[in-house]
């Protein structure tokens, strides 16, 4: 029913007088409490018991414009059956949101923006597979009139080729709330470079989001604007929206693929406070080495470069590790042919940088240089090498701890220590015949005294070995999230042996000397096929908020 402006004004005045009279008695509800609030931190209605009463009050104060909502339709996204777009029209311009509720009472809301329009498209994501939902469209016009309309929707089954996920532990009361985002590789009999998937699971270990691509994906992160960026095949970075909409890739200029000015992007990247990216690239140089017989031999040596670059790929500044470290220092891993397929020639893998930390306190970066078994720090203002941490570096290791070997993913903890994933390849403490092992370790350090102390380590309940990949993060509540990304079945057999199956474990533990496992999922093929599934890194995203 259309009302004149005068009729509308009279209704508002009468409603205000009525509400004022109620408040002057003993009604504790203030004007600011009349709207139904959605708690986006856990997806539940904050005032569930008062919802009906609040809606009744809203009906008294505002025009009800339910009849203006037309043609409500939810359309599944082809590239992710756990998301859809809700389409509808309104006779007048409105701003809108969708309340999503499943059969178990879980609810959250989604909206595109706060603009007023007559044609609406609202993306909905983070749903479960094969689950019935109620979508309630809620609109508000420019005069404050409100309306709602609901439809039922059932999500489809997951694609059959997603990796198998077994939930071992899920203690939601002790977990850091949020979604766990990770990549997955398929290895059968070798790594499949034409298959990759990104997956997010909730606190119960159930898949709520995924993105499939026909290429091998490495690190994946959610940026401050909500988009997701991932590295792939040691060649570049790709950015997608949460709905899987693909942006422009930053492709390598190796082998004729070029749309930005650096050779390759690999392993790790971080978003800087100014919005730029700090990313690892690489360079090939021909270097001579002693051949052990009184002569020399020339190798194609790959060293790493760190670039600060804009999101469109323009390089702001670079730091080349050939300028900071001695290429004649050869450690375990130098002979690996990791880069042969990229450069299409025989190469030596000298540094193999794989992790970055940015320190805003002094505008510096710490780089994990895996094949040197060092963390190195570079001042980004002066471009000077500040220190090298690890065996044969600038620090003395105190106490009973041990250095890291072939490590991944260094991170600062909340108390300023360094936490890292210590893969343990060629650990100097190994005696012939020893079984290699991996662990997570935390180190405190004194830059002035050049001392390091191992404060804590975690080796799991049973020894295990992850010869490559791996990740660790300290979460906001102090828990530790660990990605054992490539546990091999037999640590005494070469990891590249076809029958040496690889699988992934993602686990969250409480801190301290007696950690409790509060979350654990296993990604492993237990069939006779024994396909390997690897995860480069897992990250915990904020709790469900959309």
C-alpha cells in the first residue's frame, strides 16, 4: 500500500509517542536496541529470544514493503557448489542483505554493499555441501521502509576429486575460532602439475569453501581487502575473489610468459603495511667452482631475489642474495634439480629461499634461506645484511637446543621470538643410520649479544619426517597451528621413491611444555591406490563474518 508523505509522517509521530510512553514506564529497551543484531563472529543471532518482539516494534515504526520484493532466485556457482548468488528485484530502490540459516540453527548474513538499487545480486558463500538453507532477503528503502522474503535452497554434493579429509580432533571450545585455508597437491606417482585446489574448513573440519585450478598451487593467503592470492608452479601469483572470480595473473617472463618485470615468483609472499607485496623471485648466474681435480667447472646457479612490488607487478625495490651471501658456500640441497623444469636446463639450487618476515619496528625483513640453513636479516632502508642465524652464522646457540635445518615459514610470536618449521634434512646431529625427524621450534635471540636460546620445541606424539614443505603459525589465542605438509611413509627411503606415500596432517595445539591437541585433520588416501596429498601451508582466517 502506498502512503503519502503526510500519512507516513503521522504514523512515525504516533509510533514515537507510543514508544516514548512505554519507555517512560518501565521498558528497558532503548532506541538503539530495536534492530535485530547479527553476531558475525559465530554466525548466531545475538538477541535470538527477542527477535519476534523486535520485529513487531520495527513493523510499528516503519512501512512494511514485503510486496516490493520480486523474483527471488538463488543460483549455484559452477566453480564452487558451496556458494551461490541470490538475485532479486525491488519495485523501489533499496539496500539489501541476505540472512542465511541452516537446519542446525547456524546463521550469518551476507551483503554486497550499502547502495540503493532495484536489481540485486548478493553472493553467499561458506556453506556446507548437501545441506538445506533458508535465505531471507531483507531490504530497506530510502524512507526507512522495510521488507523481507524467504526461499529454501539446498546445496549440491562436493566434487568427487577433492582430497579425502579425515577429522581426528575438533575441540571447538579450546580452538582459535576461524576457518583453516590451505592448498593441496596430488602426487601419483609424481606431483601432478595440472591439478590443484584451495580449501577452507571450519572448526569442525568440514569443507565450507574451495577453488579448483588446473595448475600446482603453493602458498595461499587472504589479503586485507578480502581477496585471495596464491603462488603457482614457481612462476607467478594469481588473485581471486572469495567467489572464485579470477583477476589478472602476475606471470613469469621465463619461457616467453611476461607481463611484469621479474623472472619468477615462488614459495612465499607477504602483504606490507603500504599494500605492496614482498615476494621471492630468482636469478640464474653462471659461476665457476673447484672441480676437485685442480680445475674448475661452471654451473647454472640459481639464487634468490626479494622484490617489493605493487599489486600490478611493478617492482619498487629489490635485494639480490648474490649480493649478500657467498655462492661458494655449498650446503645440502645444492645438487637438487628443483629449477631445471623452469629454466629448461641443468641448474644448481644454491639458496632456495622459502619464507619471509617483515619487521615494522625497524623496516627490515628476515628471510628463510633453506639451502644455507640460515635465517638472514636485511635492513630495507640501508640495504645492509644485519645478521645470519643458524649453524656457522653470527649467533651462538645457548643451552640444550639445536639449530634448524632446511626450515620453512619463520614467524614472529607475540613475545618477539621466532617460530619456525624445522624440516630437519641433513641435520648435523645425525649419526649414520639415524632416522631423520621434523619438528616445530621457537627461538629467542639477542641481536646485541648475538645469542640464541631454544625456548620450546614440538615433535608430535610419534616421530615423523617431512622432507619438504611445512608451516607453523602462532594464533591469536596463543595456540600453534602446524602444517605437516608431506609426511613420508618411510623416512629412511628417498622421498621421491614412487612407493613412499606422502600425506598431510594439519594440527592445532595449545602452547607450553604439555600441549593439548585441539584440532587435527589428516589428508591421506587409504585406498590401494595410495595417491599422495601434500599441503604447502595452512592459514587460519578470521571467524565466519560473511
